[in-house]
C-alpha cells in the first residue's frame, strides 16, 4: 500500500512559487498601473501548463539577468494568482472567490488548456451558482459555445428545452452562434411547435442578412430564377419590393417605386477547361502586364468558337471555324493529368499561307497553374519570324513548341519559344481543347 503525502507536496511547491528560488521566467500580468510579476520555473510549466511553457520558448524578451519575460497584460492579477497556484499546488478553493472572477478564471483556464480545472470549475458553477448563471444567461451561454464548455452547454440547453422563450423571445436570439441554435433545435424534448421554429429561423435569417439584402439587384434576376430561388424566401424581403419585382416581370412598362440598379460588370467565360481567374491571367499576358487584373476588370471578351468535344477534333473542323480569325487563344486539357496548356496567336492562322510561317512578336504559349499545379509558365516567342505555322495537315500550330499533331493529340518542344511548357518534351493525348477569339470590351 502506497503512502501518499500530496498535501505536503502541494505546500512545498507553493513555497517554491512564493519564494521564487532558482526561477528562470518572469510572467508579468495586469495593465501597467497594476502590473505584477510572478517568478516561475520552466520545468514546472513544462509538465503542468504546456501552453505557458510554449510561450516561454517563444519569448524574445529578457531582463538584465537574462531571465525570459512573458507579458500577459490582458489577464487580471487576481485571476492569474489563482491559476499559477493551481499550476504549482494543484488546489483551488472557488468558495472563497467571487462568482464573476470564477468565470474569468474559467476562461483563462481554457486559454491555458488546463482541462482538469476547466471541467471542475464548470461543475462548481452548475452545482453552486445556478442563480448567478441564470442571471447572466446570455453572456455565459454564448461563451460556452465559443469555448466548447460542454457541461455549461448541456446545463443551459436543458433549461431552454423546457423554457424556449428564454431564447426565442429574447433580443439575443440573433447573436447566438450557429452551433448553439443547432444544439437547441435538434433536441427531441424542445417544447416548441415546428411552425414557430420555422418562423424564428426566418427571423434570424432576415436579421442576419438585413445589411446585405438591400444591395442585391433583384431586377437583374431572370423571372425563372426569381420564382425558383428568391420567391420561396419572400418572408425575409420587404413586401413592397416583392410586389414591385412581380409587377416589373409581368408589366415592365408600368412604373414602380423600388430602385432598379444596373447590371453588374461581371466577366464570364464559356469554357469546360479554364476558369475566370485563368482567363484573366491569359488576358494580362496578352497586354504584357506584370500584375494580373482582378477577374471583374478583365478587358477582354472570350468568345468560344471551337470545342473539340462539341465540334470535333479533326483538322478540317479547325480550319473551317478558325481560318483567318485573329486574336485566338487555344487551351487544351491534358489527358489523365491536371495540366492545362495553351497559346495565344494575335495574327491567326490563314489558309492563304498554307505550308508557310507567319511572323509576330506577340504570340506566346503557356501552362496554367491550378489546384495541383503550383505555378504558371509563360513562354513568349523568341524567333518571331517562325512564331506561327499554317499547316494544312494539322490544327493550331505554334511551330514545334506547341501544336496539334492528331485528332486528340498535341506535342511540345523547346525551339522557337523561350521555355518548355511541360516537364518533358514530346507527344501527349488530350481530353479536350478549345479555341477562343478575344476582343476588347
């Protein structure tokens, strides 16, 4: 049978704290006018409070004796005094502490990751200070979900299940964290009719979105989308606005009082290969800009004129749809990879020059970054006289550097342009390819 002497051990460690013998850390707490230093030991913190031990290791502040200093001005002296005595002596007597300080103590204990103390303080408040908890219902309930105080959450939810008006009829309803509302509504014993829960949810939604709803340009939404997406939620909209929207859709020439804002300037692209951000990056290369424009500031319209999976991959399809068109962007999706390759031809391919090269200083080929490709590769033409080749037997052709050499096959090399746009040269298969004609807006 072991003989335990925990009380003496606790007392000895408290003396070590009070005397500060052999300390190697000073923790300063409280604001400047009431700041107080505590002399502590890294070895104790290492095993009793890893959070503060990590703060010690990260600290770059030292005094003249080369003792590290941790500054915690936001923590009250009274609270930290209790915390540090718990860390050293493993004792706390909450009955001798004001209840409001106990809650502050609970919050700091949670910050310091003192799980045992967090659990015991919650239990003490529930068993001994229930009237204070109810008096400070909203504050403590909100905090319990922001800090994951499970015991307090269950305590309050049991009360709310029996008396739902405490929350649902209060001004605090819209300030509750989503997790709190979900924890209430999912309870089988919640004494509230479903229709009322539905009404309360809509009120929460309306209050939450109030600042945003007035900025939506409802009159730019198609009639079909309005009926399918907006009308089912008319409860959160102004009734007069809904009436005006319906009136405008049925008799657009009749006057209404609601403001009709103009359509937004949104850049859109019809592509199954590239997204708006990638198209914007290509546009910045066309304009030889160092910094990519924002998506909504793209100066070009991308008009899709060919898609292999839609129109066909044969060379004749390419020449029928793209012959003599200028300012063309070609993009391809490499088969079985996330690679997107492409090129820009400002002068176009022309059947008038079959079998000949066309010269330009402004063409380039590229590889686009995406979720798996870290960086884009831009490769501008370095031999302008051989930038473009009008090959009657192939589709889009940037000489050997990037060209279509079969129905669903491309190849890349490094000869006439600055860089190789793949890790390895040679032929590869594609899933699809698209050709766009771009024009200034």
